[in-house]
């Protein structure tokens, strides 16, 4: 999985705000270009069989108004689906969420040059001040870096089928390097959005510690 580290350089990151039903939220935005036609990228992010190959197993009714659940991760409702350019879903962890626990993810696809596709992903959530001060945008941004990188490798034909390999990845030297560099990139985006050097440094340190645990940290069984 060494190739995944190289995928970090192809992502443009932004930090801003946005409004969702829960209120004014923090927004992280990622944009990158894939060397694949828009129809292929659309199918890769909207069909259960393909999502399960590059991201996580997914269940549910994958159509407008339907609900989905990613195994061991978030679930939600499909709010908008305009093939092949726009997808909007709620993003929820756990059962019986409060209104502020319900965030939103939008994915926009645009045809690029020479049969490429530009993907823009925006995740907007109402974040408690203490959590934002501790982790900043990296709390979710680093996770999305992994997602868009995984999609890139899949579209290039590099696929890791073994779930155990994926689970162990954060504990490998390559995994630690990926998450450390991703955390740094989000700290830079945080500074560009107006955070002080101290705020960005604190967020980078805490995010890196979370995603890239020390080598002697307990590993999945």
C-alpha cells in the first residue's frame, strides 16, 4: 500500500463553514482529479458492489430517499442523487443521534480534460468548540484523505481485498507516514483559513496522535 502515500499530493484541501439543518457548521472540502471517465467514477461511488471493494461493505437502499449503512462506520439517508454529477447524504454515527450528530456530505463530479473526472467532496458538521480546538479540520479531513486515496488506487486497479491488511495499515510505517502527512496538510489548510500557528500546531499534534499511534500502541487482534 505504499502507493497510497503519493495520492496525498493530488488533493486540494479547504476549511470553511456551511449551513445544515443542525445549524451553522464547520466544513472541510477536498478536491482532486481522477484519471477515469465521470460515468466510471459515479458508479464506483454509488453502487454497493463497487463501494464495498474500495471503501467498506455497505448495505441499504441506495437510491434517492433510501438509507445506507457502512459496516462499522457511518450511515444515513440519501438526500440528493443527480447522476452522474451530484450526491448528497446525511452522515451519522451510532443509534438515536441528536440533531447536531447529523452531518452532511456532498460529492460533486465534473468532467475534466482528456476523459478525467474532478471530484469535490464537502463534509459539513456542527462541531463542539472543545473538539474543534483540539483537532481542527483533521478530525474528519484525515479520514476523507484515506477515502479519496483509496478510490484513486481502486480506479488504477490497485485493490487491497484483505480486511486484515486494511485494519493493520495505521500501525505500519507506511500507514503512519500517510496519516502524519495528511494531518500536516490539514493543519496547513487550517492556517490558510485563518487559524493561528499555535491553533494549527495543536490540531496537527492531536490529530497525528489519533490517526498515527505510536508503534507500541495496541493493535487490532
